[in-house]
């Protein structure tokens, strides 16, 4: 019963996630509590909200274990749905491969150092977002994970995912754990054969809470109710790291330190190759956007004018393309800032957005038709014109929204990227 209730809640959350990522309905709390984007927001902004949100997730994990992976992670839910087509049984205890600790150390280290380059390709939320917004890389990654799930069930969660590894380490210390009551257990192996994480050894009557995602499937299948969830009895060993584990963790910490340094260097190197592009208000500059954007594409689908475009060969993160959609940035819109979970686009207010220069418009006087149409649509009154003279743009007022260019019938207006967004 508990498994069915948990699975039902997970499906509702999954449907909500699809509605949000496709721009149909955006449930702000859901995407703002995805772990990897939250970690980055803490690194970038260090706001009370981001710190509190991350602290709550980590605290809940320390109390209850990896429920995040089976309830809130969209990619985890996709794997659980996929596993339904595998049939039941034939699972074996899965080893904790040390490589996952190094994957996590490198991925999180580079992100702490200032670059989201690796997290884009290894983080479950990003896979989900890019796949459901029809990004080629995201689709390929999702298909690969689905195929892996069909053969190895939730192997990605247990031995590859850096967020799963991080939460798993906390789960080893959690107050409430899954465990087997040895006095009740028949050693029938039902729980082991059906565990999607491969974390149960029925012969040893042991559950590895580091890899357990708390799906509760085993609890519902046990004929003797020998699978328990709660505080382990005192006679049970709660946490007793072996020498090999300590050596592995120590080596991973060394790798983490090196990855942080590498992340700093990656950020600097990327800056030298970045092409200037027009960015959404709150992105600040191309280097920052390139290094912080997770390419989840939530902002792309949320943009009402459809001018935001996905990463391409010219720029490896979301940016503005004034040749698409309505071809200008709405003056009274901050949807992209509202939905960005990672802090790549800062959650600025509408007033601040309306005072932020994201580009610069320039009028070619030789092409200007002098009809004054651009003056009427400029939201900041940056364009003036004397009688029978070409229109002029006051550079101190222009915010680069591109609205003027959409009504110019003589192609006299061009909008250029700037190095740094500024307040006018």
C-alpha cells in the first residue's frame, strides 16, 4: 500500500514536471527544489531562500533517506516507469562502485569552481529538461538511460548520477532507514529479486541505505512484513566505514579539490572563446551565462515571445535570437527570470528588468524612412525625431529590447550585443 501511495504521488509530480518543462504550466516550487540547480544557486547568489531550500532537502535526506530520488527527481520517475516493462525478479545485490564517488567529486568540483559544463551532461534534471524540450543531446541521453534501465534497472541512480551519490552518502547517516527484521525474515529472496536499486542482500539480511531510493517496493512484497522502515535497533550497526571506504573517500576529496581548480580554469578558458550574444535580463554577461546555464531550457518554453533559443554551435547556452518569434523582448515580462532554477538568469524584479540594458539599438540615418513608427513603440522613450529628419536613439536610455526594429519598414535599425548588461 505504501509503495502504491508513494508511486502515485511520484506520477503526479512527474506529470506536473512535464507540464512545467513544456511551458504549459509552471509550478515554481517543483523546479526550484531540484538539487543540482539549488547547489548552483547557493554558489552564485547565496540568498536566504536558496540556502534554506537546499538545507531543507539535505536535512530531510539526513532524516528519511533518498526519498528525493523516488519522489521529486523527474528522471528517477522515468526510470521507475520504464522498469515496469522489465517484468519482476532477477535482480542481484549491486556493488557500490568507487568510480561514482570520483564522478561526483569531479562534477560538483567543477561546478563549485564556476562552470556548469559537466553538470549539464550528468545531472538528471538537466537531462529531463533538455529531452522534453527536444534538445538532441537530451533526447540521446534519455534514450540511453531508458535502455540502461531496461537491462540494469536504476543503475544510473546507484552508480552514475552525482546527485544520487551525494544524497546516498547522506542517507548512510540518516535517522530513518530501511532494514530487515532478522527474527521475521524467511530469506525467501522476494525483496532482493525485485529491488530496482539492487541494494538488498537477502542472504545477509542487509539493505544498503546508501543506494536505496526508498521506493518502498520491497516493503509491500515481503510476505512476513520483515522489511522495516524506521530507526534501526541498537544492535544494528548504523555506520561503520571500512578502511577501503575511507581511502576511497579521501581520494575523492583530493579529486574534488583538483576539480574545483579545474572549474575555475574552465570558466576562464571558455571566456576567451565565447561569442558575444544577446542574453535575457539578469544573465549579466556571456561568460557568466555560459558557465552557469544548465541548458534545461525551461526559460525557452516559458518565453511568451519565443525569442529565447537553445544552445547552438555558436553559443553553448540559452540566449536571445531576435530573428525568432515576435522578434523582441517584452517590456512587461520577466518569465525567464521567474523560471530559471539555477540562477543563470537572476530572479530580478520587473522594475529592475525594465531598467536593464541587454543590447543596444542603432539607427542608420541613410536608411531611415522618417515615418516615426519606432518612436511610438519604444517602451523607454529612447527614440526622438525632428521634423523631416531621421530618428535618433538616446544611448543612455535604450535597453535593447528590439521592439523598434520590428516596426522599421526600411531595415534601418540594428540591435547589437553588449559585453555586460547594465542599469540605465
